[in-house]
């Protein structure tokens, strides 16, 4: 007999087949086409649970290996002082203060000049990290470990992600949007770092959040932002991304994906069940779209898989449409003159390096770093290199705003 996970594989496959048929009717695309190109929607692939069940022995071995990695890996274990911050619509955002902003500290406390503390010494930078789509603040594990000794660090979970509350406005019927995320970031800054020099670090959707903030509050960048890091992100033209697919496949995916996402967002219990059945399939998918190299630490790969799996399918569906309408190229002008790092992996299939090059062209003086053979989760795949470039950015930022310099980069935990 095959292993069970509290789910009937035959019944699950039947329900998935019905869902695919509904999507076929709604989109006008053939069933084979839907299944073939919906690689990002795990339900169809995971519905191959019957086939997976035939590999019982190998599947058991992989489960034991995953359990051992889960027990031993320290990734995501670092914690700071928790706070909650209310967004404009009342959504409670989960925030952690770490480093000099950890227990007993008061981030953003400055003297009258906004640059010095009460003892007259130059104030440290406050570094705010914004994570990407389907992730959470723990994806900055290595950066948290490296910089907690010398800077005020602020980590937060974007709405509906991680430990933050599900978006109240979305539940009330309003669509999600990057501009709303920019407002959330401003709420976090106002609550935990109301004064003093800031460095904003964003990955993927987190970088887009920062661009929205620049568009909404250019005065913040003129007066307080000392440095910006745009990691694996883009300013617009999302629909040109091919996801590493042939041109025809990418075109078909863009046509079908929005309708498929809506459908799956309404089939939460079904999709979550098929994700559990399709763990091995999803792991292959996650690895392809997260990392560029083949020598990634298995513990790191498993850590990324856990974060992605922890994001409910209805949250995936909630945010997927926002990327097509994201266009903040003009907002990059607000960053000009501010020390800026643009960093992306050369094998990033979600925010390809060409987008980083376009952003760097809009930002004279920005440092452009293309990390050879790295994928989308470059801060996990190549943490030492990312930390080194961030440390250099922080040094430039401290000089730019007259802030206290950071000590040497610490060792990752």
C-alpha cells in the first residue's frame, strides 16, 4: 500500500481534474495546455500523487532526509524583539527589531539634529529589510547574523505573509497592490524608526515595495534615506519575463496564469492537499526558480522550500496580479544621488539580470552586481558575497548621512 498523508489520492486527483475542467471552460485553453504550463501552480503537478505513491521507498527516504534537515538546520532560528504595527487599513504587520534595535534599545532615538544620539555620538544606521513574494522576514537569516552586532536592524513580514495578519482590505474585497505595500513600509518606519538615517534593503517584491515608498514619499529619501539595496527585483515590465520558458510557452503561461490563480485561490483546501501529495514535485520546482547553481546547501534549499510551502495558495493568488501592473521606473529618479546597490543573479528566472541592468542605467553611480550562476534567492545562495556588498553599501551610506560606521561583518550563524 502507498503512504498516506491524511488524504485520499484517488479522490484528490478526481477533485483536481474537476478544477482543471472548470479552468478550461473559464480560460478557453485546453486541459493539456493548462496542466502543461501551470508549473507555478502546484495543484496540477501535485495531482500526480498516484504516480508518486508508486515510489514508496524512495519517498520514505526523502521524508527522513527532510526531517533530519529540519531538526539540524539553524536557518530562520534567529529572533529579535517582536512588535506589531498597524497599517492604514488596520492590518497588523509583524515586525522584529534586532542588532542595536534589539531588546532594550530604542531605534530612531536621536538628538535635535536628527543624526546624533543623546550622548552626542553619531547615530547608527537603521537598516530595514523587506522580503519578497511568498517568503517572510526569515529569508534574511544570513544578513541578520552578519549585521546584528553593529546596526539597528528592522525585519518585517509583508501583509498576508509570515506572521503578519491577512490583509484586511483584501478580505473586504479590495485588490492587493504594490502601492499599498509602500504605505505599509512607511507605517513600519514611522512606528519603529521615526528619525535618523535609514538604509532600505529589498528583495523581489520587497524592492518593489521600496520603489512605491519612493514614489509616495520622496521627501523621506531626500532627508533620511542613506542607502538603498535592490536585490533580485525589477521596476516594471514584468510581463516580459519568460520564466525560462520558450517564447510560446511563456506567452501561453501569461494568458492562462491569472485565471488559474483565481481558480486555485478559491480551491484552498483542495490545493493545499495536493501540495502535500506533491512534495517531491514542488521541491524540484522551488529549486529551479530559487537557485541557479547545483551546489546549494541542502539545508538552505529545504529552508527555502519551507518558507514557500508556508504561504497559503490564496495568498499566492492574492498577490500574483500586482506584478503585471507594477511600473515604478520613474520613481527610481528619487534614488539618484543616494548610495545604491543593484544586485541580481545571472540565472534568476523571475527577475532576470537585464532588469537589474535597466535599473542601474537609471541610477548613475549605483553599484551593479551580477552574481554569476546565482538564482532568485541570491541572499541565501551566495550569502557571503551579498553580505560583503551590503557591508560596502552600509559604509557608503554612513558617510553619506554622517552616521556611525558599522563594525566588521560578523560570521553567519
